C-alpha cells in the first residue's frame, strides 16, 4: 500500500504539506524512496516534457521502514506555472512517490495537484 495524504490544490507562493504512508511489503528490497512534485508541459500533441519546476525529497529505506509515514513539505514559488489546459498548451502538476527496488520493478504512485494563482 502506498497512500498519499495531501491537498489536491495549492496556491503559488505557499506550502504543499502532506504525508506518504508506505506498507512494509512495498518497502521490501527498497534502495531509496523519493517524494517529488513536478510540472509537466505539453505543447500541442507532443510528448510530455518536464519543465525546470521540480521539487523532491529523498528518504533512505531505513528511515522509511522506521517511520512508515514520511512527512513532506514543498514551497511552491510565486513564479511557478499554474495548472492550465488549453488547445495548444497543457501545464500539469504531479505529486509522486517513487520506490527504487533492487532487482525488481520499481513501485510508484502519482496524483494530480492543481496549482492556482
């Protein structure tokens, strides 16, 4: 079980705070756990492309195993792009948890976050 407890929207120039809950099964064989907030940009029908707006926090598997609840906090800058969907441009924010596993398929979970003015 990977569960993200965080608001689904945040204003620019404010904090996005939350907690990630990870079950023991998901942490088995983990090398690293990372929580990231990333902005994706799409122009027309082109592939997604990550803008320079990315924030992350890394945890060791030992920290994750002892906590099972990983608190995070990201400051969304006042200049960060807002969430937008138009005909030629899409700006989307994703909050994700990535668990890098040794010798197996990585585990992850993502959710959309609305960044407003």
